């Protein structure tokens, strides 16, 4: 079950809902098999990374005589084998299908008979960066060791493109603004790490000229490591805040798939398993500037070709990069900065005490304080000694690196309150958990496997997934999401969840449905109490995420219905959520 859950969290469900992807591959496989048959040969097809076996079934249905399907993940290999077996009645002719639970790169070593044996090789091992799942290494090996001389590759080619991006919203996520950071040791924090994003959901986005940065032909020897430089142009007088990278892949001469933004005429619709990639760079006041792109077998790097006006981030671990993105977005939020400053001034008396602290795990909190006189008085403190510190004020940054979900951040705060004692004032004064009901097929499809794809029965797999999801406990039941990236309908107003501090209990919350729809997800968001000034996050702040709980089976609800949401609390954490229409 753990393996199935890991597979789901890597976008597998979303991929199986992508009809355009399925149609492109199905058409290309049919054309390739027909072409081989017209030449008088039998088809020997290799499906690399077969997953559910969908592409294998496309090939068997189209009349392939021999298919070898390889998959390195044992759980997925077993599922694919059973799914294909349950759909054999759909196949045109008797087909010899053999499953190999190994990577394709050692297939010829484990079975020398596969050496240059396949006249059709099909795979879909792309990610949002195109190359992150190792497609270059895989295709290079397949071309040399597994393919016949005139082998048909599906997909056959891929191209990476880049565009400069202007977006004040994304800029607040990427680096500190000058007016906030005045007097501090750095002007900018720059992040070259990629951010998968539904770029079309950003309200103020403007994209520059499209440039081709790299082309791969999988029928030829793929490149190894490579670096190139390009001039990107905003084609306007607006500042560029970063670079958007997307790709287009030719499945064959007639079909392609792409992650192009919606402003591009080749755009094919919403996808959640592939997205465009945004690289945040220091703002460039000129309309055009140079970027350097580095490609190796599994990684794409984008940076300024000359970094003269910014301080680069150094080599932070990925988890730290992600948390710093959230800190920067939080720091650049005017409503949050104002709330902190107002609350600090109302709470902190510099004459009566010098005990103004922030925790050592949240040093970024200093950047929230716009008043230099107060900022200079803030001291780091070990939380364990605060219980002995009278009349002190502790500034809590709201978002911590170790807290990947809204719920875990809430409980971290409750543990903090118990640790510091009654003599310490906390800013914000309180954390509040809010719950709401939403109708969002896109979010639901991120997790739930369809029962049928292109006429093939996947119910065997989908039922196992539902069983796995129903058994999820604790933090595994939640997925942090940017709600603004999805098209959703709020079925109920956000309502406060109270009394969650009880270590082991069951809490029931009744929510009134205000719009009819399909209840697909329960959203838990965080609000902050600054001396009665309540700030709710997750709707307008791009940096913040909410916890998303996916209903295994959707509930059709009508306006006026009451839904009982039951929270099972175990060891001071939400362990389970159950829903029932009253």
C-alpha cells in the first residue's frame, strides 16, 4: 500500500486523466504498427516503464505480435500485468506479451536475445522539465542496444523552449523587495531551482518572445552534458522576473504533446502531471538579457549568463529552498507585515523589557519587521529557556521549514504555546484552523484513478488505490496545494475547527452547503489572530498552501444540505477525516 501511495503522489493519477496524451500515443502506436506490417515484418515492440500497461494494451489492440513491457517498480509492474491480463478480450490477434520487472537499461544484459531486437520502442518517461526522469539516458541506451536499424521511436523528438516572464505576483515569491530589505546584508536571494506551476493561473503574467533552447531527436544519439547561452526578450519595457521553460514532444509526424502556456496556440489544456517550469531570477530592468542553460542527463539548470547585480543563493538543499520561497513570499506580503508591526507595537514595551525574541528555527522572521529600531532589538532564543523569561515577546513566523502541511504547522504552534509558558506573549496571538468544502474535479483527479481509459478497464487498479487512500492515516491524508492553481467552487464558507488540542478524541463539525455541486475535496486552511485582526491565508497569497483532503468517493450535495465532517484526533494530530450528509 505504501508503494501505491508513493506512486500516486508522483502525479500518476493525473496522467491517467489526460485524454489528449492517450489519444496522441494511441494514434502514433497504431500508425507505427501499420507501417511495420506494410513492410512485411512482424512487430516486436518494447514498452519502457509500462506502468498500468495502457500503452502495451494500445499496441496489443492494434495488432502487435510481440510485446516486451518493462517496469522497474515492482508494485507498478504487478499492477500492469494484472490490468493487461484483465483486458485481453480487447486484443485483435493472439499477442505474446512478456513483462520484465527491470529497468530497460539492463534489459539486454539480463536477456541477450533482446540485443537490437525491437522495431518499435514506446515510452512516456517525461516530467515537467522533460529530462528529470532520465529519458535521455534511457533513449540513448535503447538506440544503441535495443533498437533495430529502422526502429520507430514513440515519441520521436522533443524540444525545450524558454520565455522571459513579467509577474509581480511571482516576484514576491522569489526575492526580497528593496524597500523591505534596506540595510540588510543581501539585496536579493536568487533561486535557480525550478518551480512547477500552472503559469496561466497567475493574474498579472506577461510572457516574452519564445526561443528554442534545445532539441532532442531520440532516433539519433542523444547529447550528454551541454551548456548554451541565449538572449531572451520581454518585447516590452516591463521588467523580467524570471524565465519560463516548457517543452513540445513529437509523438510521431502527426501527433504531439506539450506543456506550453495557454497564450501559446499549441496549448492543449489543463494538466497536473506536467506543468511549465518557472525559474525565478533577479529582476532585469532591460527588455532583453542573456541566460545560460545547462543540460545533463537528468537535470536542467537556468541562470543569468552573468550574475552581476545579484547575490546567488549558494547550494541550499531542496527542502530549504522550498521553505525559503515561502518565507520570502510571506515577507513580501503587505497585509502580513502590517499585522506583525501593529501587533508588535501594541505588545512590546522597549522601556519595560528588552526581551523581544524570535526562535532560532525561524531567523527569517526578522525580515518581517520594517522598523529598523525594533528589528535591531530582536534576539534569537532557544525555545526551551523561554519558560524562565518573564514579560517576553516571541515573534512566531507562522510558516516553518519542518511544517509541510497546514495541520502540522497548527500543531507545531500548540506545542510552542505549551513550551514558552504563561509569561511570554506570542505574536501572532493564535493560530486558527478553518475547514471548507469544495467542488474541484482537477484536484480530485490528482489522486483518484479512473475506472476506464480509452475503453480499457482499470477498475482493478482504481479499486486498490481507493482501498489505499481509505487506509491513509495522519499526514498522509493531506496534500498541500496552491488552491489558486485550480478551478474550484466553494460549496461552504470556511468555518473554524475548535478543540483540536485534545490529544485523543473525535470531533464533529457540521457545515452547511451553500452551493449545489459534487463534494470532491475538503480544504483545511490556516488563519492568524493578531490581537483580534484575523488574517486568512490560502486564497490571495501566492506563497501559501492549504491542506487538501480528497474524498475517495464524491458526494453529490444540494444547497441547504448539512455535511458532518468527523475528525479523528490521535496523539494531538488529525489522523482521519470522515464525511456524511445529514
